[in-house]
C-alpha cells in the first residue's frame, strides 16, 4: 500500500519520539537521539512536501525540501527514507501498533537522507552528499565530501571520506580519503594571547 500526500506543504509529527516513549526506559536511553545533538526524549518533527508509505517494506519516504528537527538539532535534505522494525509486543502479549509503522510496537531502525544533507546543532554544522542513521550501531554517517564546522574551526573530507558521529559518546570523526583542517584561534582583547578553544580534530585517515 502506498499513501501519497503531494498536496500543500504540511508538517508531519511522526511518532518517532512516541515510539521511544512507549519502549522500556533502558531501550529509550540506549537508542539516544536520531539527529546528532538532538534530545533523545524529544519527538522528531518532519516537514516535507510529500509522504509515501510503503506498507510491505515498512518504509516511509519524505520528499520535497525535507526538514527534520529533534530538540535543538535539525536535518535538511531533498529526501528522507525511514525504515521501521517491529518490536516485541506489549507486556501482555498484545500488539499496540495495529500493523501501522506509526504504532507503538514499531521502532526506527534506519534513516537515509539523500543529499546534499545539512545537519545543524547549535554551533556545529555537518554537511555531505548523503546521510545515514543506523540504530544498531547508534551512529550517524555522512558520506561524500563531509564538512564539520564549529564556529571558525572546520574539518573537511574529500569524495571518499565519511563523517562518523557516535550518538552515545558525542564524538565525531572524519575518516577515509584526505582530510583537511582549519583551526582558527580566537584572540584576547589585547590581541596578544590566544584563548583556549575547543577544536575538532580529524581521526587518522582509515576506514
């Protein structure tokens, strides 16, 4: 079954946050945010021009200037595909979802964003050709020409590089290909002594 909504642009509050809320507390904490820098307890709100639901594949496809937000974090892409996985039924053995991917017995197992992808969280911005959220690894990957910037500090990879963001530790790495860094120290008021700054360091160029 395919449900299409090509009408006027509208905001769709997907029950991603609700899905986590219905899960056991340990699972909700382990899952963490689905957008780097997001709030794991906040729902994911998606605004798009069109939504297609594929029942057999348990897949939702958003297209047309997609903007997904979770707390203070935002993901922008031309297309966002969400793959659902059915979880165990409720404690009483009864399914709460009624077969719908929006049901409480469903979980997001993977999200794929077709680029260019832009992920923004406070003063950090990550961009690339495409992005993937993998629930099993609890990581977000940005593939192809990834750029991670924080203020004046910039780390940039090439077409063979990928940016890996560990949602559990909050650590970001740019691996593979060639990596370039631009680190700009901020100056004190007298212009003589640089202040201590947080820097973004690339990992060794390995896959």
